[in-house]
């Protein structure tokens, strides 16, 4: 099979599209023929060697944790799923024709594989942030950098729970934030005062790592009421970095339920073929995403691709 991998830590140029042995489902796992894989910031952070504590990585390594596909192998002890079922979930080395998932749920009816691949990690992260920051119905949460995948999920889940969200994003994404239920404002010079004019903030989350931790603490009045998933220097300000996943199976069940009820939708901003994984990482690193980026894989057809991911972006 074809998969994207890297043999050394570094920039997007270290990614290669290679021939690899097909993985097999172990106990408590399923294997899927991957149709699409989600692109997450943690993917390029792992590739750069930034998060080895939370994500120990043995080289050479595959890339990706989110996928949607068709179950074609079921491990020992797994019940309630059958070969041929369409699922989305989390696993390892998902930028590939076949991948093993450790957590999954059936895809809601009418959801395309490309869309489904964009949900697992961001929904789990959004649910975890709301839980860990301790914001409650009737309170106001500030989300800095709210137009990406996690922000898109967080705004909709918070709205469903009766939490007001003030979201910051670029000028081009203001209407998008409002469409998801947020009170929107732009970042950049004067953003703190613009937020203050919108009302008091009970808690805040940093989703973009744009160097705003000090200001978020100032707005909430308490570093314990601030969380980040993107700024590794946040502990200097007494702010927690939230990087340990909660219950992914529970998050997937909640995601499927909200999607089926029409209460959660995360658009796919851009999709890439497997050979363009490096370009996907470059774009993800640049930010300014509205929704999600995904790698589209058609199991069986990618076998004819011979170029590397880095060559594709040269």
C-alpha cells in the first residue's frame, strides 16, 4: 500500500510517499480502507518533533490520526461493527490506503467521507476544552482563533449548551463565526478593547497559538480560567496546555448525534491528494483556515502514485 511517512524530524520536505506493509487490526481495533484523513496541527507538530512527550515517535513514522473509511478487518474482542461498515475515528498513520483505528463510530447518514474525516480530533478537543476550562451554561467563553476546525466545533457545541462564545478571527471570517452562533470580532491591534466592549469574559481558550496568552489572562482575571492547545509557552503565565485526549469514543458518539440532528457541521475548506500531504501541512501551519483540511485517499487507486509528497510541493 501507499502511505505518507517521514524518517527524520523536520519541515514538510521530510514527508515521503512510500510503499509500506499493510497494517492489521489488533485486539480492540479495526482496520479501514481509508477514504479520507483529517489534517490536524498535531500532525505537523509531531513531524517537527515538538510534542514527543505527548506523542512518542519512532522513526520512520507514518502521519495522521483522523480517518474515515470502510471497515475491512476486525480485531479480537470487537463487537457491534461489521466488515463493510462506514466509520470515522482516530488511529495512527492515517495518511495511507489502510489504517488501524483504536476509536471509531459509524458515520451518520448522508455524510461524505471527506467531511467525516474532519470531525474526530476537533470534536474531542472542543468537548475537552469546554469541560477543562469549566465554563457553564449562561457564561461567556472567549475563543481566540475561532475559525479553524476546533473553533468551528467549539462554537456549535457551546451554542447547543447555552454558552455564549466571543470568537476572534480575521476580517474575512467574521460572517462565518456569526453563522456558527458566535459574537465575532477581529484580532489584531486593539482586539482586547474590542472584546471588553462585548462584555465580561468568564473563561478563554487559545486555539491558534498567536501569542495572546497574557491578554487572555488579563481578560479573565485568572490564569486558571484560560486553556491553550497551541502555545507551548503558556505555562510561563500559569496557563495550562491541554494536550491529553479525553474519551475519544464518547466524543465520536456525541459528534455523530449532533451531526445527525443538524446541530454540528464543519465545512471542508480544502482537500489534497495523498501525494500533496506536504502542501496540506504548509497550509495548516499558516492557519487562517475556515473549517477543515483533509487528505483524500481512494484505497487501491493511490498505488499508481510514484512522486513524493515533498516533490509535489517543490
